[in-house]
């Protein structure tokens, strides 16, 4: 008996750059900042702070409700993760509370000032 497995599409990601192509290129300021954030552990702390603030503000529950509503509308078996990401991401980004954005921005600025970047 042969079993047919229905595969769901994966999240679309940009292709991984070839190491040879990037070898001679200087890292951008954004890449340098990202490296410093990761090395110091600040990126994980910022992500955790963001998770906490989004839960406190009710944002997470709002996004969960949007996902459920979309899945009910389209039919639970007709929705992929890619579908949800495509539909919910713009709404999610637009609905992050301004105080949360301001707090994260201030924390990033403080980190950059202390890291002398």
C-alpha cells in the first residue's frame, strides 16, 4: 500500500548567498550592527522584550484571532503557513503598538551608544 503525503509549501526565503561572492565585500553597517547585537546577546534580549510587550498589549491574541478567522473563512485544510504569513504579516507589522516600537528603538539606540557604533 502506497501512502501519498501532501506537502505544504515552506516559507519563502531569499537564496543563501555564495560565500565566494561575499568574500571580497565589506560588511554593511546594518550587518555590523546585527553581528554586534548577536555577539553581545542583546538581540535575544530584545526579541524576548518584544515578545513580552506584544503579549502584554494583546497584540499576540489579536494576531491569533486573525489567523483563526482566516482559517475558518478559507477552510482549515485549505490554509498553509505561507498563506497565513502572507495575509497576516502586513496587518501584524502595522498593528504593533507605538509605545512598543519606541521602547525597542530606545533600547537599540542605547546599545549602539554603548557599543560606540
